[in-house]
C-alpha cells in the first residue's frame, strides 16, 4: 500500500502510514471501475421504483391467495399480520412444493402454515449491490422493501436486470 | 472486466444451463410435479422424442390446474405452455436477457439447431453471472457503513 502523502510502501491492510501517520483506511474501500459498478454501489433500491406490495393476511385461505395472484398476475404475495407487519411470503413455489397433491379441501386451509416465514428484505435506502447480492445468495426473484417492518414495495430480479442492461446500452 | 462487452461476447453456454429435466406430453401433472420437487426447480421441459414441444412451470400448475380445479392426473400436454421461446447455446447473453425481459420469462429452454433441448437457463444464473463480474467487496459493503449494531455481537 503506497501512502498517497509520502509515497512510503506500507504493509497491505495498514490503517495508517508507518512513515507519516497518514490515515490509509480510505484506500481499502473499493472504487467503481465503470458506470454499472458505480450505479450498483451508489444507487439505492428506491431508484428501481418498487412495485406496490400485494399482501394477504396469514389467516386468508389458499383459495383467496390464488385468486389474488391471478387477478394481479403475480407469483408471490406478501403475508402480513393484523398490524400490517411483514411476517412471510407465499409464492408459487410454496404451492408446488407443499400444497399440490394434498387431499380435497386444501383450498380452504389458511396460508400461514404454508408460507415461507421471515423473508429477506431490503429498505429503499439500501444500495443496489446489496440487494443484488441478497438475490444471488438466496436465489430470490423478489425482495420485499420494508420500512419499520411494514412492506412498502417489492423489487424483482427483472427490475434489476432491466436497470443493468439499460446502463450497458448507454455506455 | 467490461460488463457491457462481456454480455455481448459471452454465450449462453458459459452460464452452464442446468441439465434438461423433461417429461413426455402424455405423462401426468403428478409425475411432472414429483420431478420438479426432486430437483427443486420451477419448470420442466415437455419433449416428444428428441423434440421440445412445450414447457410446464409452477405458474402453469397454479393457473391452469389448481385454480380451475383440475385433477393432477391430467396429462401435461393439456396444461403446458406450447412452443416456448428458446435460446441457442451460442447466442450471446444479451439475447437471452432481452428475450426474458420481452416475454417476462424466468426460464428459457436451451435448444440446438435440431430443436433438441440441452438445458434450461434460469434468470438466477444471469444474476450470478452479474455478481461474479464485480469484486465481492462491492457487495459486502453494508448499505450504511456508519451503522453500529444495537447489541454487542454474541450478546
């Protein structure tokens, strides 16, 4: 690590220059190499204009949930409690893995036991990189955007791809 | 590491599409679901012999089977999406992304010139490709570096 002040070659990772005591911590911060990287590091989730969240109560029936999915043409619903706080998500994948093939009458069961509880969330002030990383690690296609525990929107993988490919075209 | 350029140069096969999980059109929805659950995937290719004829996804299951009260014993052919949009393994990644965006698809079957399915490209593979492109430090930075945890770690 070359000290920008005096040019002394410090050990990598040093916090301050051993020659002139200049603070070196800033040198460890990654810097953006191009427009896309810069946007990922600096732009916030709010920029993607999160879509309005589509919610159901945990005690709603699966029939109601499927109807809500159909009428809004979405594959995932946010599950909220009586105070409107996010407690889970209910997706097509939950239907595929936990519900299809159950004996008659499953349509009238509540969503609660079949939802995926405690989903990973972001806030509208998180960076795009942070959100993209969460999507990659968990394999999520959607992330709820929350404020003080209450959902205020949803961002999808597609919103993110659209943003990145648009930047690539502009370069 | 120029992302815009690499998206145009790198081909779909670079993303290592997952192996083609497939059923015949006359197999039942029940059998298709079992395979999808086993491999933990959201879609399955419907193939007649060596030829791709359709795709069956979790959305088809919900909208065309469960929501309309059909039994799981109907053949896949009745509820699949016929003639899906596909990509060739040599197509650049930009083409795959554009096709996904256009149709709102999360999966694209990868087929060769003869129409034989080689795999499925999911949107997750593309996300992972993007993430691979940037140093992990970019992603590991907390959104608010000045935030301090309320309780000491391990407390």
